[in-house]
C-alpha cells in the first residue's frame, strides 16, 4: 500500500515536469529542423568537395605501395592479381616496394577467426582514406582476385575518363 501511494505521489509530481520537457523538446526540434536545411546544404557541398578531392588524389597518383598485415594474403599474391586485371595497364600506376616513394598505400588485412579480407586505400601525403572494402574467401589466394577487381574498378572510375557517347562512331 505504501508503495502504490509513493508511486502515485511521484507520478503526480513528475508528470507536469515531463509534459513541460516534451513540449520544449518539440519546440527545439522544429527550430533545429529549420536551421538544419542550410546546414544540410553545406554538408552536401562538403561531401561533394571531399569526393572530388579523393578523385583528384587518385588521378594524380603515379605509384602505389601494397602493405599486407596478414600472412594469409601476401603482397606478391595481390600484386599478381592486380597486374592480371584487364584495365590495370590503362591506369598507369606502378607498384613499388618502397613505402616512402609511393603516392597511394593499399593496406590489406584479414579479420581474425573469419574469412573476411579487408583493404583500405589511402593517400600517403594527406592520409585521406580514398576507398575501402572487403572480400569473403577461404584464403588469400582466392580473395586476391575479387579484391583486385574491386580495387581496379575504384581506380578506373577516378582515373579513366569515360569516352563521350557516339565519339567512336563514324559519320
């Protein structure tokens, strides 16, 4: 009985506070929504400039260094898989073994106790992450093919210009 009486007293004393807090939250939410429109436009503009900055970093790169943090996917395995991709020659990138002279760094790893192989492509000068992804495969040899395909696709999108429609057609 004392418990129910205590609950009733707390409810009646706290109920006006909760109602007042909810109405102030509603008022602040509408004000925040009104001020969020210019902020969202600024965010969209900064995201597009960040995307163009990433593409510019990929376009200007001439060398790439591969760093493997796992024994399951070696540097030479991924190196071979990248070179076997059909668009690799068109990219004009050279794979170097010296990390100091590279423009881009491709860091590969394998999540512990899983079959998930991950990669992160970063700009060495600025440290900006340009791309990342993952491949699920039993071992590094199997994972290197799809991983190389994803990486070349990302690099091709930024480095290779799409030919204008109809430019290869005759008169």
